[in-house]
């Protein structure tokens, strides 16, 4: 199928008068979106006022993947939809390897982001056994998590862990653990209280 369209495009190029023009187009030419949001571009190629199919695949890419990423594919009809996803605040350019190349300017801004919250702020842990602490976040897939022992704000005792949950073994009857969640746009935190019930002593009768 792709070979057929390639031959068709080449024949069209040979039969159109030399005065005709090759005009790639991406619409819109500028996009503004928030981190985590998506937008759709439409790419097409005109030859002498007609849509044509290029005989090479279109490639869509962004100049800075920390700001936005682009995804699109060659299809048998135009226009081609290109999805832009905002990654971090900044400005970048989405380029299309058409002839001549064309591009869209993409501006990514910070939007409102919900803070993390503990799935359960007060946890009871069996003595000398691990317990799992977990935070709930609608944007966990783009957050970085750092865990600490102590009250919120105390960064003197970091705990190994980088995800929204932590398997933690208490070392005292009551411990406090907190987590900091960061994105390029926001920082939030949640604190946990972990209690370990004292074991009951059996009374001995004489």
C-alpha cells in the first residue's frame, strides 16, 4: 500500500506543470497547553491546490522532549493527526520532515495540580513486621516521590523509595513518616503516623 502511494505521488509530481508549488501545512501554527494536557495538530501537503500523499513517511518530533512530545503516523489519507503532550513548562517546536520542513510552536504552562493525600494517615503495624504506606494522586505518573522518617518538613532521615507507596518497617512503638511529591510545577506532601501495639505480657500465677 505504501509503495502504491509512493508511485502515485511520484507520477503526480511528474505530470503537474513546473509552475505548480509544493506546500506543506501544519495547523495550527502555535499551540498553548498545560502540563499533562494534549492537543492535536493536523498536517497536510498540497500540490497545486490538491492534497497529495508524500512518498516518504512523515516524521514528527519536538526540539525539547522535556517540554512536549509529539506522536503521529503516516496514513493513506490526509490530514494526518499529530498528538502533542505537555511534559514541562517551556516553549519548543514541533517539526515535520516535509519538503520544505514546517513546524508548530508549542508553549507549555503550569496548570493547577491536586496535592497528594495519604490513603490512610494512621496505620497500625504488626510488631517487627513491614507495613505499606501509600499516597493517592491523580498525577502520580508524572510526580517524583521522596520519603523521609520524621515529621513533615524534616529531611534529615531519608528513606529509600521513589514511588507513591513505601514498604516500611517501624523501629519504635510510634513513628512518623512523610513523603514529598514534586513535579516541574508543584510540590506537595503527606504525613503518616505508624503505631506498633505493645505485646501483651502473660501474668504468671504462683
